[in-house]
C-alpha cells in the first residue's frame, strides 16, 4: 500500500443536508481469495473414515493394521480444500492446541510452515507423538491451523513392538524429534530459530499426545491463575492466551505488578516474579517449566475498555460520556437510543431531506468543532467529503488484539461500515494540527457488508460472526492488524489513504494518515459505525439501519 499521506473520508454531515460516516453501497470488489477451509482428507493407510471436527479444527485418523506393525508415514489419498488455497505441514513445536477460536486464530498467525505444498499422493511422516499440525493457507496468505491425531492399532502389534510402541513413543516424547532441544517453548514460532523444511516430525511438540478431552498433556506445566494489579486475568481455554481487559481507562499499562501467579504442581517460573512490575500493555511471554524439561509459554496482555462502549448510558440521543462519543444529529436525528428485549444499544439509520442523503453515524470524534454553518455544510461543492467536518480520534494508549460488537444490519442493498483505527500522533486534536504533523496508522480492524451475516463478501479482518441471539443481534469479532492492513481489507477501498483534502474551505479538518509499521506507540483511537458506508459523499439508501450494542476490546 506504501507510505501515503491520507485523508480519512469517513465522517458525518449534520443537519438538513449533512451526511455521516460511511462507505459505498458495496462498490468495492476484491480479487484475492481469503477462503481456507479444509473440507475432506483421507489417507491410504487409514481404517475407516477420519473423524473431522470443523469447529475445533481437529482430525482423528485410525490407522489400519499392517504386518510390520510400523506406521512411520501416511500417504494422502484424497484432499479437498478451498479453491486456490494450499496445504502445508507446520514447522513449529506446539504444546497445546486451543479449543477457543480466537486463540487458535492467533496461534495460526505465529507458526511457520514448510513452503512445500502437500497434494494428493504426497507422503507425510507421522511424528513420534502421533500428532501432526498442518495449515491451510488462503490465496491471500491467511493460515488456518489444524491438528491431526493418528491412532495406531492395539493388540498383536503391542507385543511385537513393545520396545518401540506406545511406551517407547511416550519415553521419546520428552525429547525433541529430529534432535530439537526439549527445552524449546511449547509456543515457539519460526522467528525464534531456523526450521527444517524436509521433515514433518521436526514440526511436532516434544510432549506426550493430547487426549480428546484435554488441550494440555497431563504433565505439562500450567498457569492455574494469574493476577495483575490485584485483578484476575482470564486464561483462555487454549491455555496460551491470558488477558485482562478491564483496567481503568487510560491506565499506565507499562508498569503493572504481577501480584499472583499460581502454577500446577511441580511447575516453576523463572521469567517473571510476583511482586515485580512489567509492561503488560505491550504483552509478556511468561514461561513455566517442570522437572522433565517441558515448558509452556503464555502470552499475557492487558488493556481497558472505552467508556460508554456498552451503549447503556444516554442523555437524550447522545451516548454518555459524550466527550468520547459523537454523531451528526442536528435537524435530522440519525442516531438514537434503541431498546429491544433485554438490550439497550444504538440505532443508526440513513435518512434523507430535500434530496440529500444523511447516513447515520456514531464515532469517537467531534462533529463540526469549527462551527461551520448549516448553509455552508449543505453545499456539496464546498464539502465534497463530509468527513472533513469531523475531528476523528480520542486519546487511547492500549494495543488490543480483537474487538467484538453485537450488531444487526438491514441495508436494502446499502453497505454498513464498522471499523477501528489505532493511531500514533505527535499532536492532539486534528483541528490544531500543524503542517508538519503526520499521524501514523498503527493498526486497523474493518468490517463492511450489505448484510449482517457477511454473505457476499469475505472481510479478511473478520474472525467470526455468530448466529442471532434472542434480541436478533449477531456478535462480530474483528482481528486487529498491526502494520500494513491485510490485503483486500475494506480499508483499501475507503478514502483512508487519499492524498489530499477535497475541500478548499479553511475550516476543513485534516484527518490524514500515513502507514506505520505497527510498532509505534498508540496515542489515539477511531471507532466508527455507519449505516451507509459512502454517506460522507451523500450516497446511501434511505432507512438503511445499523443497530449496535456492547463493543468490547480483547487483549
């Protein structure tokens, strides 16, 4: 995408002829596929059909008996994956395979894999612990991680191979395959050390196989509970991701005390000590070990929520605190309090008056801080981009991994936008921005669709969209992308990376961004909800309605 000075054309025009943040009615088209499904797999050496759990991305393969009672490798008999996707063996050790989809998704992004593509007829070596990890990689480069567990026949073969069968494999599992050190962290990635690209067994964990009922082997060292600043952190079911999401807003995350660390019996931790302070805002890798040399690495990260992001507190049609949340309500009320069943949220709807479209909008921004008059705002020649009437962004210093929000959308062919941008600024408000100030894009998470179930478009920042709950709301989970946005993200088809202001009016606000590398300090956050994605250009469908509730940041 390059380093391009940009104007974020995503705003809301108020009043009679105001139009608010949004994006076009699905005008963007993407040419690279993000699909990475594993539909079917079978092996020449199997007995019966493999058991495939698509939700947990686990496969169990029962191997057929043979005269030699050895099962060193398997041959792919049939393989069905998404068109244009590729299939590869993982090169990293993986100590525990998470059930939680967000942890699994995060782990998939960290592992390295053999560049050689696996196809029908390919032979794959079975690791010593009978558990293989593979990835299905989309055309756009997004990996999906799977676990394949091989079950060997029992009975006569146990007697024939007593010296190299299950007991032998169990003993060998404490040392690494192909000579890798048993001290290697269970969550190490390709960035730590070179990997062999010729052997599937070198990709395996040096731990005993997992049972179907547990994500961690019986002897693996574990963190049982953890407190930071005397607050309980959440340990995800995958036992890799630990996060605390509820610290006070704008708290200093760089110097927080580890106040409690409870480990499983026989486990120890030398990397971190209770009573000492660490930068948990940037994230910490806490390593626990046991006497057998096994280790498990946990990623521990903390942050906070945006005040008012549960959308329960209102003053008229303004969310409390209104110092953080803004909209373009003036003569036209396009954003208002919404209640249904057990929920209280925000209703954001596109309207029209005197032939002009006004998209509903809600954002962490100040609308019209320069007090431009209604007649001036009504002139589309003066304001071809309504976003230049808005000062986007509020103070924020955390680095979330995911965002969740409950929503529903009825666009009648229009598109909604839901996005969050993390910025690094050397100034404060954009209305006071100097000519030399350049705001950097640190991270982004963006959803755009004509429907609330994401049909018709693959948004690469989307991790999942749930079924409707009792209030008719779906839960959307977005993954933050630090550095360059993912290819085919809707941000590419927005005006985020435009190169100049469209309005020549002296009151026009420069919201432009330059692409950062993702390592910059976060200073501001832009959260934007719009019922018509191209509303800032006076385009949209009347009565297109976006309802939102319970925005949550996950660290």
